C-alpha cells in the first residue's frame, strides 16, 4: 500500500466498511498515507472517495474497520486531532456574507501559531478580492480562499477535496506550487481529484478506488510502468518488411502498419527500443522521417481499471 508502515503513516485505514442502507459506499478498503507525502485518491463518481475522507475527518463513523489519523481515532480523539489537521471541503466552508480577508483572519485566530493571512492572500492571488464577500467571489477564488483557510493554522496534515476545481490555468499552477511547498515543509497531504494530470504531477502516491475498494496503489511512475504500455509511432521514407521487423522486436512489443510508411509499435517503450528501431532502419538504408513516443498516462490506467461509462 502507498505510504509505508504504521509508524510513519499520516493516515492508516484497514478493512474500512460503510453502507448507506442497501448501498455499500466503502467495502473493505485499506490504505496508508505516509507522513510528509502527497497521497492522491482518484476514482469515478460514487467510488467511495468522499465517504472515506469524511470518515478520516471524523464527520462520519465507520461501520467496521479501523482508521487512524496522525495515530489518533478521528472520532474519539477529535478534540486532540482537529488542531493538527486542515480540511478544504469542495463546498467552501465560509460564511457567505463574510469578506475574504475577514474569513481568513477569523480562521487564523483559532490557531496557536497561524501563518500570516495577508501573505497567504498574496500567495494565492486574492489580495484584490480581500474585501469581497465570499458569495461574490468566483468559483476559483472561493476554492483558493478555502485552501488558505485549510492551511493558515499550520496543520501537520491537510485534506484537499478537488482543490483546483473551477480555477483558470494560472490559478491552478499557483495552487500546485503551494501544495508542493507544503510538502517540502513536511506537511502530509491527502488529495482527492478528478484531474488525473493533477495527481500525476503532485502525488508521491496514488490510490485508485472503485466500488468502495482499492483497485491499484503505488507511485505514479510505478503504476504506469506496471501497465507496460506505450506507443512509438514511426514514419519512414519507404516501407519496411513488417514480418522481419516484428521478428526482431523484443518480446511484448507489437507492430502494425497504419498505412504505407507509417508504423505503430505498442508495449513497453524504453530508450533501448527506440535505439533498436532507429538502428534497424539505418542498417537497411531506410530513412526515419519522424518518431513520436507516447507513454501510457495515469488517465489511461484509470480508464482501464474503472471503465469508460459515465456514473452519476
């Protein structure tokens, strides 16, 4: 599982179950989030991500299983745990009529050693909106304020739910930079996101959840390597003897002719394979016009594991 052993786990879940009537939201889920690391929870709608995180935050009780957050029970140890944990709900969590700066300073006042609210407003591009009421902020601005509220108290662990939803590209990259800086400062982060690029860029560990269970877990690189997938598109001046090329390729690599002079190789696309193909063509006096490599992405893996159908 992602994140290591219990002694270094920011979040540790074992055999978690939760049902709402006849519907099972979480069905025997187990995972670990390591301290000082970013764990991304990804999965389709209804997979059980939100329920799992809400149980970790103490907002819901599990039907069965154990949950430990910073070594504590999120329900029975809630008073000890809450000052150490920051929560960024997707719904915002601010008073609709409160001004952005007022709301952030109010949250900061509850912390023993808060960050400077004004510096956070500057960092997240909210200085010009400091006197704007929450209800009048754009969706992206509300998300950035919610992030500021989650981290202003210097938490050890932060739960971020869709942190860049509704943000423009500039705001999204600024938020990613802030999340990276939190990680560098040793903050543990549990991130739920529908942006697979976000998980791929930010996460040390990724857990894919579907139907209330973990279907894959590991570092982004390991998960994509495990799929042993990728494509090499090759265009040449002329044609290649396809059967001869297929015979000389490593095991697990397939080649098809898309049209005369254009070929598609699929499998584990590694540097040695690219060198082999170019050298193979050169040895036969065939000029390579274009080479394009596409490694399998986290989104490819996600769709393989969870399917492509839409869910409500």
